[in-house]
C-alpha cells in the first residue's frame, strides 16, 4: 500500500486546486526523528498562495487532515506531521509482504514499455579491468530497477569491436603473433601484441601507415583481415563471458560498433539532406555554436566516419528496433560532452524522441587515490579481483564455519557480492576507491554484512520452525516499528531509485534495514516468548524477504546459511 500517496490525497482534498496530488507527493518528507511522525508536509509551498506564514498555515491545515490510517496529525512549526496508526499499518505491511513475496515494492508505472540500457561495452582484445566493473554493475542494477517499476529493460553490450586499433592488432599479429599462444590466453596475448606495436611504432613510423592500410582493407571487407578480426572478437567475447558469468550479468544484445558499420552512410546522407553538415578544414561537422558547444565531427576529411557517426546510427537503429520509451547510456562522466552533442544533432535532424535519451554518468574507479591506467600498470584486472574475493571468503568460511554446506556457492555469492556492493553503495557520479579489505569486511557498510544479516534471519526461522502465518500479524514490540516503517517505504525507494537512476538508494535502504533489524535482535528475544514468537518470526521473515529482494535488485545473491 502506498501510504505516502494516501497522505498526499488527503492533503489534496483539503487544498482544493492549489496543488495536484503528484506535486504534494514530491514535497512530502520523512521526518529525521521517529517521534516527529511518519510523514511531514512543508507548508512553505502554500505561503505565497495564502499570504500567511507557513507555521500559521500548518496550524490551520493539520486538524483538517484525517484518515482511518492516521493516528494523529499535528502542526510542528511550518510542517504538518502525520503519524500512522502503527497497529493497523503493521498488520497491512506484514500481510502484503507475506502475500506478495518478492513482488512486494513493485509497481506497474512503466506499463511494459521498453527501456534500452547501454552498459559494460568493453573493448575487444583489451583486458577487462576494474574500471569496466562500474558500467556493468550500475547498468545491470538500473535494468533490475526498471523492471521493478514495470518497464521492459533491454540490456545492450555495445562492444568496442571496430576502429583503427584493429589495424594495429592485425599488423602486430602478422609480424609477431603466435596462434597457439593467442588461443591459450587470448586477452593477455592480444594485449602484449597491441603494446608491442606501440613500442615498435615509436621507432618505426611505417607501422602506423601499415595499420591504417590494414584497417582500410578491413572496412572494405578484405577476407583475410576480416577473418582475423572475427577471430579476435570471438576469443575476446569468450573471455568476457566468463567474467559476466561470475558477475551473474546477462545481455539481450552484443551488437557492437562493427554492427553499425553499414548504417553510417545513411546517417551522413540524412544530415546532408537536412542541411546540417558544414565543411570545416575539409571535414564535415554539425555546428552547435548556438547551443554553446563545439561542433560535432561527423566525417573526417578522408571520408572516414567517427565515434559520433556510429552513435547517431546506433540511436536511430535502437529506436526503430525497440521503440524505446527511454534509452539510457551507462557511460563514464568524461563522455558528457559527446552525449550532449549526440542528442542535439538528433533533435536538429527532427528526431523528437532524442529527448528520451539519457547519459547515466558515473565516476572513476581509483586505486590509492589515482585513476587506474593500463599503460602505467596502475590497474587491477576484474577477473583477478573477483577470484581473489571468492578465495578470501572461502578461507574465512574454513576458519569460522568449516561444517557449512555449499561452501563453494556461498564463497562465490559472498565474494562476488562484496565487489558489486562496494561499487553500488556509492552514488554513481562519485569516484570509488578500490579496497579489497573494505569490500570483504563482515561489519559496516558491506555486501557480506547484508548477506550475513539475511542468513541470520533464516537461522532464526529454522530454529523457530517457522511457517508463514497470517493469523499472527500483530507485533506488540515497540522496537518493531522502526523496521516496519522501513519496510513501508520500500516501494518509495524503488520509485526514487528509478527516477534518479541510482542503485545506491537501494543499497542505502538495505543497510538501514539490516542495521535496524540487528538493533531489534539486541533488544528482543525472538524465540523465548511463545505467545509472541510467531508474530516476531513473521516480522523476521518479512524483513528477510525484502532484504533478499533489495540484494537481488543490486545483483547480489542472499545465502540462507553462512
């Protein structure tokens, strides 16, 4: 049940046509202290209309706001504070969670409309570093959040599988490559060849010319070069899939840059027909001077297309193929200008749907406060980090709980979950410091802490021989309300996380729920009071259900034993 909506509707009936229900809903706050109620409506928004001080308005408005679910409504300074009837609301929340299970908190606001999500997008033949983790897990979680809000997410891995670097790789492989070595360890060997090319080219500029010629042949469909490119792509993708399997991330499309190679000519032609292309030093650009931005380079002086040309073709294709209501690009903050230009060019070309494209930016993954860089050797490979996390958790389990069943699965779930959660607990535009020690801590703001709390819930349920019962929904404990109050808010958190494309909202909710539950454990003996045991276990079960769903949305598993 949407209690915030109920409060907004009741306020709306008192305010008449001054504010719509949706407008009221947006400004309703949650008081910072429990003793100030469950919802607070700030009367500042009415001061101009009624020409009265906000605290005067609050005093006049509070007595008029009534509902069966409200225990009391009072003016607190410039706010109208609403206190819910805890007994009634507690029963409703528990009943709803027991009935709906993991569907609790979901809504149908998206009406099944399609949202395309461009995420991960590593470069072929290059190492999958911790820097790639951010786009992958943020994008995957946003897709889960979209689904929870009633949309149909389409996860697209726009692989970096085209460009002049493949000319360099082809030349390097022909000069120094070893087929068996590449088959045995594709990414590592291809990276060595790529780096060697740059080292040798520093002393031999003819290599750069050879690379340009090799890529030109590739673009023209040369059979031998195409076969090499296809092999590099397949071997790389095979390696990437192992990492995606570890993370539990799946995709609906792997249409990368190469897929759009035959679709760019039509884009250039369209822009020319619209009169948008102008010459600049022999190249063709779309001027964005009126918008205060540098021009968007669409075609080089030699006729070659660029990143922007490809992304224009990509956007047009995706709209035609998926008819998206939203098209999200989960790409680092440094690409902000590119996406501004992309949207503006499409709008100038008459594509009104360009306004539905959004750049979901994120900050950098740091190590010792510095940006990770492959060239400088200041990098952590993602697969190494994931396997290291699993190994460390396996050792902890061997020390603390050697008799645990499914040790391998739990080690995997907790190790991978630690790495994912460490990223997603931060607001996405913030930089994230890589720290294995912080990630794997079983106390504090970590994935293992949340997973352990979930497992602890199930340990209690097993000891109490619990079976769900809608006959015992009245939890008498005063300490239970903070938990129920959080459970009540889950649907609002889900909506807000979607509005702001922000998985950290879910992560912070999960941490608050786990902390509050652990405080409840500390004060209430769940199993010792037979009279209240079933009601208390219902509360534990409901909390575990919602905690598990929050973790699922973030891309984490929730073990029942640890």
